[in-house]
């Protein structure tokens, strides 16, 4: 019942290596997804607060953060500094908001009835994964030179495969399984 690697030949970390990798660095980026709406929020801490909900559009933003509805989707660890983790967070949010805007303003989307547009605008999982890959690729040479390796620990393997056709994850990112306690707390 282990984590099976997808067919496209990515490097996966062993359990011991993952724990050592997570313990060696205090700087990380965490993605949390809402289990009902598939909304995604980004945090540099292993927990989310109500203030992080401001990342979401006003029309689809929940009133408050219910911890039972938000699960960790990804823990990206191995950053050398908090500045590099914050740079990835900022680049990810910028790219994700741009993609959301493209979806909202497309003619095809605007033709749908308003009731049908809401769930499409709320589903941010794929948009966020594609934006993360792009952010890491663009920031890679500047922030992750030489021996820096990031560990991307995924809640579900299907999220890892959501990259655009013909694109792959940068070579400095190693992938593994995110272990959760009580289905929502990150275990290190």
C-alpha cells in the first residue's frame, strides 16, 4: 500500500530520506485544499489561518477557515532560506491568479450560466499545480542552484501528474508521499 511512481520516470524518495529531508530544513511551502470545493490556499507554515483565505476571490471565499474541511495537499520542503520559500509562494500566487483570471474571462466560460461557473472557478487544484511547476522552473536557476534539492510530498499521486502536456517537473524536485495523521495533520 505504498506510493507508486507514475510512469514518467520521476525520482521518488524513501521514507527515511523524506523524514531526514523535512527535519533538515525549517523552511517550506504548504498547499491546502478544501475537500468540498477544491479551493487551494498557500502557506509557509504547516497550518493555515483565517488570514490566508484572503488569497481566494471574494465571490468564492468562505467566511472562516474550518480546519476539518482543509487538508494538506502538498508539502514542499528543503528551502535554504525563508526568502526562497516566500519567493516560490509569491510566484505561485501570482501565476495562479493569472490563470484564474484567464478562465473567468474566456468567452467559453462566460457563455455558461452563472450557477455553472461557480464550481469551475472554485476548482483550483489543477491550476495551482501547473502554476507551482512554472514557478519552480522560473525561480530554479536563481534560488536553487547547485546541490539544493526540494522534496515535494503529495497527498495523492494524481496531483503530481497534473502538469501541462510535454512539460516535466524541474530536476531539483524529488517527489514522495505526504503522510497525514487523522487525515489532515502533517506528520514529520
